[in-house]
């Protein structure tokens, strides 16, 4: 116990002793006066004599009770604070674990979509890749372009649900949206595509997807070697952007060694 706490503990007792001494002095004075006048000291006089001590004693016990209640409140508050800190710590750990699990799931998701690490036939490999993406992400149309290393032109390699009398136009870095993605090496996610920009045909008729995502395929040497264009009637979410960015990097590694 600290010295200041010891002093504070004995201060009320000293005050009570002083009040008791004062009450005894008052009683002695009143008693001597009653003897001098030949009268008896009444009960009222005795109560008045000891009134300072009684009041002090009452304040002492009230203060002691309040102090005990305050100490209990402080202890309860500290307990709640400790429990709250524990809950916050558990919540942070859960959030970290959820983030870790999400990352693992996206990696597994990408591994299921990518056909494999061996590319025997690039056209067939590309078609299988687009078909896997369509099954997994509800894509209604997909195009894949691979860069010609001699001419540096991105040429159409494979398509999914693609319908046109003419094949997609080739492009260079910086040309068209796909060329700009190839140049910046950053995925773009576009909403509200104008009607007629992309047409999808099926046995039920034709429709125009409103959402487009373009992903660069980047080699380990940080060079864009391909582009994937995907169209959907549903919006692409942030987890889709993360997924296709990861697929672009993995394909960059696979195609660079094939």
C-alpha cells in the first residue's frame, strides 16, 4: 500500500477522535455548569454534547459505504474493459482468418479454372480455359488474344459464345480498350455497356451483356503476352477482379514456358 493511501485511511479516524474529544469537552462544560447551578444535566444536553461526534460517525460510515460501492464499480468496469478487449482481439483474429480463407479460396478457384500447366495445343487450351471461366463465373461471352512476339500484335486465339461474320480485330498496345489494358497491365471492369456493343445469340434469341471485364496476361518478366475479354449479364464483383488478376498472372507463367 502506498504511503498516501495509508494517510488517507487514517485521516477519518483522527477526525472522529477529535470530534469525540470536542464532544467530551462540551459535555464536561455543560456538566460543570449544571453542578454549579444545582441542576441536573438533561438528556437533551447530553445529546447536544455528543452531536458533533454522532454526525462525524454517521458521515464516516456513509463515506465508507460509498467508497466500497465505488471500488466495486471500478472493479466491475475493469472486468468489462478486459472482456471487451478480449472480444476485440478475437474479432480481429477471426477477420484475419476470414481474409486468409478468402485468399486460399480464390487461389483454389483459379486452379480449378486453369486447364493445367502444359500447353500442347494453344487454341484448344484457350477454348477450354474460356469454357471453364464461363461455367464458374456465369460469363456469356469470352475472347482470348495472344501477342505475336515477332510483330507485337495481339491476335485472336479463341472465343466462347462468340458470334460474328468477321473475327475480332487484332490490336497493338495502346489501341482500343484491350490495347490500353495491355499497356497499363491493369484489369478494367466496365458496367453499363451500350446496347449492341456485344451481341450474344442463343436458341432463345439474342441479348446484349451490360458488363465487361478485360484482364491482362502478364509474364514473370512483367510483359503483357495476352488479353482476356469477358462479358456478362451480371456485374463483376471485387472477388472476380481478384480472381481474374490472379488467373492473368498464372497464365503468364504457364504461357511463358510453353
